[in-house]
C-alpha cells in the first residue's frame, strides 16, 4: 500500500447531481429556444424600424438576426447562474416584443 497511487480528490461540480443537470438544462433551453425567440423578435423589430424599403429592411434585419442568435447562446452559458440566463433571455425578449408591438404592423 505504501507505493500504490491514490486517486486525487474530485474537484468541481458533481456532474451526476440534479442541481448540475438542472443548471445545464436551464442554460440549454435559454440558449436554444430563447436564442431563436430573440433572433426572431430582433429581426422583426429591426425590419419594422429601419428606414429602408420593406424588402431591404427585411434582408438586413434577417442577416443581423443570424448574428444575434449565437451571441445569445454564448451569453446563456457565460451568465453567472442559470437563473440570470433565463431572466436575461426573457427580459430581452419582452423588450424586443414591446418594440415590435410599438412599431406597429409592417408598412
């Protein structure tokens, strides 16, 4: 036993616990479904507020929305906790939904 190597103590979160799994699940939902919703709302809000013709505004807004979705996904995993990730995504979605509603129907 003197020469036998001992296993190092485990550090970091226990990946088998429900708390860790819930953390990952909440971030995954915020990073997928939330990113899709925010990208769609961002595209709609930008298309309705850009001072361009309808087709041009839609194309520009859609292209920029493709950049917003991965940014939201990355932010969901970089947030301090799963609660902040979910609340941040819901808050941003509510803000964008208000902008879409305030901008009115597309011209």
